[in-house]
């Protein structure tokens, strides 16, 4: 028998090849004691663990956010081209689904959180890092170090609750020196356009109360044993990736070198509206993606589909993201 689309979706009761049972038959076979399962309406806290050498890495899902897709989202490509790329990947073409994934690295001696998500400063569909962490058996008080890749709100705001308390009270906060120099500069904040004043204010809300305790690092520094800061500027002035090395095993957390690899690995020359220095962001993106493809280096993205980790393969003039095997 040839399985056609019509046959697949039809209800056949007279042969042994039935694929879909008739609704009436289902009702007839239902037990009176069978309960109707309630609709839950939300996902459980999500985390995913994998190993890098002797290090244990936990990806923490901070939820997602849908933003309208308009012609200004990619500065140098027609909206139709952006929509086609999304459609080719079975994604909506009228909006962009942004996902958020922080990374928790247990080196054996230090518990290191890289970026913090929103906590209670976000919307109803994000701010889930702490819940995911607790589901993974880790209390926020156990975190030794909080590392920031950069100071955009979706990476930073989760370090301090809306009420003003530090979410990771025992953690040393470590930040890229160029990022600190830009965002904590009072003159730059005063001269910022109206559209950026809120971002400056958010940075100061989180970091200024404990400014004396914040440790600044330079690119190339081993910020924690096994974790080294890598220059990845362009998205912001101090945007930083982190090389995570244990023995012969290596991976890299690349934060926002792509807003989403579906669009910006496939089309590395595209310039997203969020990149503060678009030309430098493109150069950074191509450098890191090319290195990852050459070295078969595992990457973790902040905005890839959860658990946001995998590999990069060359594809035409661009690259494609190959998710790591779930294990």
C-alpha cells in the first residue's frame, strides 16, 4: 500500500493499517474512570548538563521573548531575505523568537555563572535562570563567581532583584574592563541618546551599589582557572567570549556574536540592529565562526535554541549551526 498524504490523514477502520482512530471509537472505548488531564500552561524549569573534560557545564534556560520582525532588524538585508531564511528553518516570518541561555560551569573548585538572564526584571516568559538552577540542585548562594560577557540587560539584570538585593550574594562579580569603562562613564551616560539612557541606567542599578567590589579583567586574562576571556568586541565595546578548557577538552561561550545563529551564522555579513559597532561585530563573528569550523570547537550561544550548544560547519558563503548530540 502506498502511503499518500490523503491516506495518512484519513480514518480507516477496516484494515490493520489504521493510523488514526475514529473519534467515536475512542469515545466508545474510554473507561468511565479515565480522568481528563489538565492543561498545565507553562514549561517546567529547564537545564541541560554536559561535560567539558572534568568540568561540568549546565545550560540554564531563561525563557524566550517574541519581538516583531521589521525591516530595521537587519540593517543591510531586505526583510524578504530575512523572512526566507526564517521560513527555510521552519520559524515564524512575522516575529523573531529570542531565547536566552546562561551557562553554569563547575570547575571542581569554583562554581561560575556566565551571564545571569533577567531574574524578576523581565517579562512573564523569561527570568527563569534561578528556577532552573534550583531544579539542577544548585542554590544561588553556592555560586562563587558571576562573569559578564557584556552589559546588555538580558545578560546583566538578573544579578540584582527588582527589590535591589544581589541574587548571588556570595559571588565575586567579574566584568570586562572595556565594558565597564564605557557603561560606567558618567559623561557617556549623560551624552547618550534617549534610546540608550535606559540601558545605562540599568547597568548603574545593578553594578553601582557594589562598584568597589566588582573585579575588572582584560582580554586574555584567565579569569578563573580554566576560563579565559576572549576579545569579541563589536556587539558592545567590551563584548567578551570565554574559552573553557579542561585537560584536552575545550569549548567557548560566545554570548552574542550572533543574535541567533539561524540568521547570522548563515549570513555572517548581516548587521543586526543591536550591534553597537556593526562592522567590528561582523569581523568578530566571522573570526570566531571560522575558528570554530576549522577546529571543530564546541560553542555555546546565548540566543540559540536551547540548550544552545553545538558546532559550526561551513555552508556556502556562511556557516550553519549543528546542535550537539543531546546526551
